[in-house]
């Protein structure tokens, strides 16, 4: 059971129902998605609490590893934010709340806080219908890349579901992720750590029956994979997407095939999460022409010295 503030507890698989009682009321902000929180808490540092019905989370920064507070909910939001800023000060942390969803911020008193958009953490929301229709120049480019890849393989590339309930296919996904890591390191585009493998292994500890995994196989070897969570309403969330980039156009193919599958399940939108301010990742995600963003903010207590105001 998640305790009441100021008590906190580590995240556990048994917390899922309580977390989703809060999160299911809002658009699917990726940071507060239970599967995402559980999977990426690779060092066991995340902490949960409830304050006036709001879900309070002590996160660690995805890049720096520094802890910070955030919350999701609409009850007494000003009081909740002030209490968390004070707690941050007490713990010697930067007195800034991060990843605060727009659905929270719109109920805050702007006179009490410095409120700044955090574009690096906006969730990209793709339209599955737009991806399938590929009517724009950018989306036609991805369609042509995908078609060229599949047609040029002579039938050796096949798209089909991946069964994450079997140990063999889990091992294939992990092996593909290792290939993805090796490619990234050899290309020297950014630093890649084993956190990707750790996150997948934590994901595999969960009951994966509700997740939809799509694979691209070359001569029966997995060379591309997306793992997707069909959420409530019109949304799905892509938790993992990995591919062997030696196959030109494979990401275009994965996105288009994922969109086709999600549309078939009645899901109009795909959350592909944030770009973390990484230039290459931003360029890639923008090329799929997001239909909208789920915006997040940094929050500080109002002050004349506040650099965020």
C-alpha cells in the first residue's frame, strides 16, 4: 500500500493498481505510467507517496541521476507543490519540481510559482491514422523507406508478433538490444549504458500479456522490435523500440507497422515518450510529425531571484 505523505515507499509491482487509480484519470504522461516507472527504476531509488489523493514521486533524473520530486493530481495542487519544494530544500535538493504535467500546472496559481516549460521532456504523440495515410512529405518518405526495405529483402524480412511470454523471445529481444547498444557506441553518437538492458529485464519481471510486441525478422533472426502498451481510451504507449540500424528504413517500418497494429485495436494515438534534449533523438521523433505533445513543466516557488520566472 502506498503511504500517505510525508511517508514514502519504494515502488513494487503490487503498487500498480493504486498508481493507475490516479494516472488513468489523465492523459498518458509517460513518466507516470506504472510500467515505465517500474522498468526504468533500475537502481531501486524511486519512491512513492500519496498527498491529498495526488500521486507524489521521488524520481531520479534520467541523465544525471539526481533526485527530484514531481506529482500528478488535481487536489490542493498549490499546497502540494509548496510542500514538495520545502521537502526538496530540507533534503538538500534543488528546490525545483520537474516533469510536472500540464494537467496539474493549469490548476496552479501562477502568482505563487515560477512555471517553465520543459521541452526536453514533452511526450511526442503520433497519430496512427496519419502514419498509415502517409499524406505528408515526411511521412511519405518513411513509407517509401519501409516499402523499399521490405520489397528489397526478397521475402527474407517478415513482420510478425513477438511473444514476450516465452523465454526464447525475451532472449532475442535482449540480444537485439545489445546489438543496438553496440551500434550506438560504434557510431559515437551518444553515451549508452547497460541501463537499457536493466530496464528490459525489469520489464520482463512483469506480466507482459497485456503488452503488444511487434517484431521484424530477417531469416528468422529478430532485427527490429517495438513493445507497446494499449492504454485506456484512444492511446497506446511505446515502451521500447530497438532495431539493427544496418537495415536502412527499419525504424520507419517499425513505426508504420506499429501504427497499423494499434489502429486495429482502436488506438488512435501512440505516445513515443520524450527526447531528453538529445539532438539526434529529437530530429528522429520530429520526422514522424507528432499530432500533439503532452507538455511538462519545471516548478519553483515564486521569487525575484528565480531564474525560471
